[in-house]
């Protein structure tokens, strides 16, 4: 399998990074007129190193001047191998140290060191420089890497440096290309005859011509028209390659450095990030709670506020803490992404860390439970991390695909973890897309019990809240399909019982007092005395206005199905309505259709009551008018 890697330079301004790349590759990465004029790299430069097997390793040349560190950061995020460049005549300088710090924060693990301009110093000075550099690199990821003295002027040791890079490339593990693709955009421009083009490092996944894509956080949809890798057109690009992507359906003016190109629906924008934050041991500044800093992630640069969690008020050099970063504009990121922080003013690198939750809720700084969850996201295994995020988003019924996208987890691995969590009763499946944590389910049960206990106590003769009322009280702002699944789950697990379209506790029974039972019998007798000319609502209300149980009893008779209201004032016993329906059917069998007058006479009642019944049946699609008569709807 081919290895696709990115080599990135690092080092102080004018230490010969661009000249070294020219010597290694034969290509000049300075592309701007001002860069040619001033002799320094201002923005990112790109080229490639041809390998013995015919493959090409991408090279990013970053600027070394302190004014352009923000451009250096835009290129450093996609680096696999760091090439630290130190000029022999000047040695370690401020940007050497700052770049080394940045590479360490970004968790880059592989690299080597080139001492350039050795043609300008004698052997004794060069040995001194090697020893000094070895001391500087102690404790860093470059502590034991090769330090190679080179001269770009006469190409001394250039072949040795090139071979060293080849050896490092061979030692690198294979990239995981099964992840969802993602490209932090570092340039966007328009090409005559092609249209919109973006460039960036494909940091994960595979991208093909014809793929539908989305630009985040702008939520712009586009399609890949063509691809180029190292100046050659390709049908497919792989993680670890520098890519130029020709896009259709999007304008160049809509794009900018800092946005991300990725698979549609796989990233979510947020105004907050939960992170693990570390302050550099040599940082000249502390990080105080609520302080504003410059934030760098991928190719983006933003301002944010640092909210220290766990009760901390200030972080000193070489200290770490969990924090929530709060932004003024949306950001898209993923779990385990690295980031760098620079002090607000003066702008100097002070620390950085890794993103734990890219879509968090707003936290209270002193909440200990929050730091416990973040510790799991920081140090837990993949199963623990997935469980923690399912718990976090259970109140929002987030679909599992969105949760997995935050973790950049492969589908096969995710499926196995979900199966294990279900087997261990840690999570509960609602439908094919939504899972909730058992702890949140317990919270829902407690809420349901409280709701029903109060309802039953306040409404002793009611079967319970109507099911729609129950759902709105229990699951406010939740999609109906999820509401129905939860009610179904509660019922299956015998936490609730549905009776007469009302929700009640399984052990609930209506118990009448002697007075209530007497009132029930009295009201029933009134409806049986005149089955098709019963007392109307206003009359009943007046007759029993002094009876404190009347309202609850009449509601009970309706809820239990004894009474059926045919309009706002008239109710019949449901059994008598069934008798009326049979009478209507008998008339229709004889006459073919039934008029109001015929139905009235059959019931031996008045027009008012007969019409109320017929209108009720019309509304229920039991009968249908045909001129002046009606027929049953089969």
C-alpha cells in the first residue's frame, strides 16, 4: 500500500528553509512577489519530494518570521514529519523555540533536524552548535532524532538528509483511510476555465471526483469536479496528500482559509469546545479564567474566551486543566483534534492541547461532574468515550451517527461498541438512529413517576393525563416519533399503563368514596330515565353545583366511556348511542336512507337531540348526508 505523508519545515526566519527545500526537491516554494522581493517566506509554500518507489511526499514550507506565525500554524496541523531547520551561523533563535513548541503541542511525533549554512562556519563552531541544539531538544519529540549538517549552497549532505527522510517515511505506520474525509482549507481561489478551487491537506479519509461535499461551518454544499495531487490530475486523493479540489456549485467569495471541506452531515458547528489545556513550561504568561486568547486549529484562527473548569482560576507554566473555550463565531472540530493558543497581546504562543468534546453544553466552571466526564473523554477507552457522549446527548436525543462523527469513529468499530453497551445494559435503543443512556432513562422514569403521582393525587377520579398531554409534559420539544418510542418503551417495561387513551401508573386504581358512588348512580339514572332526551350540561351543572365531587365524577363518566358528548351541551350514555345506531341501521335497511324526521321518530325524541347525534356521526365518518337524508358509510 502507498504511504502518503506530509513533511513540514519549521525554524527561525532566514535560516534557509526554502533554500533547503529547493536543494532537496529542485523546486522553489516561494510563490508570492513579496516573498521573492524580501527573500523570506510570508505564507505557506507547497511542493513534493519524489521517493525511490515513485511515490511523492508532500512538503509544506512555513514562514519563520514572528509576524507570520499564524501562517505557520495554518500549515503545521497536517504535518506527519517535522523538519526543524537551524542556521549554523545563528543557532537556536526565538522562532526556533516557538516552532518547536507548536509542533509538540500539535502532537507531531516524527522528524529530524537540519543545521543549514554550514559553509559559513568552521568545524569547531559547528560542533558547538550541535551540542547546544542537543540540549535544546532534550525532552522534546526531536530529542533522539538525526541532526544533519547541510549546505544548500554546495549541496553538502543533501543526499544524506533526503535518505534520512526516506527512512522516517518507511518507519511511519499506515494511515487509516477508512475515516470520513476532511480537508482544512488553506487557500481558495478561482482558476480561469475551472472556477472555484480550494487547496489543503487531506488529513483523513479518501476523496473522489464526483463526491458530494460540504463546507463547514458555512454549511455550503458543493461537488468535486476534479482533483489534483502534486500537479497531476487524479480520480481519487488519500489521507496524507496535498490536494487541489475543483468545486462546482460554490463561489470563491463564499470560501476562506479556516473552513473545512468534509463529507456532508459529518460535522457540526458550535460556539464552544471542551478541551484539555496545557500551558508551556517556558510560557511567559499564565492563562487566567475568562481570559481572551488567539485560538489556532487546522487552518483556522479565531478569538476565544478560556473558561477554566474544576474551580481553577489561573494556570501557570507547565500546568494543565480542563477548560471550555467559548467563541464569538461558529467553529467545527472533532474529538482528539489538537489546537494551539497564543496570548492576546503581545501575541506569543503560550500553550494548547486537545479537543475533548466539539459540541458541548455550557458548563458551570465549578461543576465537578463536568470534569469527571471530560477526564473520561481525555483518558478513557473508546467504549467509555462513546458511552460518555451518549449520556451527554441523551437529553437531546441526538442520533448515533452525529455522536460518532464527533469521535471520528469507524463504523465497524462503533457497531461493536454499541452492541457491547447494549449487552451490558448501559444504553437503550429507541429506534434505528437514537440511543439513550440508562442513567438518563432513570431520570425520565423519576420524572414520569412524579408527574403521575401528582396527577393521580390531584385528580382521584381521572384515569390519568391524556396521552398527548403526558407526552408534551414529559418530552417537550422532542420529535413525535421519539415521543412514541419512549411511551412504548415505558409501557413494555411496565412503568406506565395506557387506559382509555390516558396514562397511569400500573398500580393505580380509581377508588370511590360512598358519596361519590352515590352521585355516580344518581347521574346514571338521569341518563337512563330519558335515554334519548338526557339532561343537558348546563342543567346538570346547575342541579349539582353545590356538590364538590360533581366535576370529577362527570369527567370520570366521560373518561371511562360511560358518557359520549355529541356536542358541547349534549351527552348520551354510550350504550344508548349504540342502540340509536342499530335503530338507524334498521331504518336504512327498510328505506335505503334515513331522514332526520324518521330518525327522530324512531328514537321518540326531539329534533335537537336527533340532529346532535347525526352531526356527531357525520363528523366521525359514520354517516354521510345525501340531500335531506343520510346513509351509513360502509
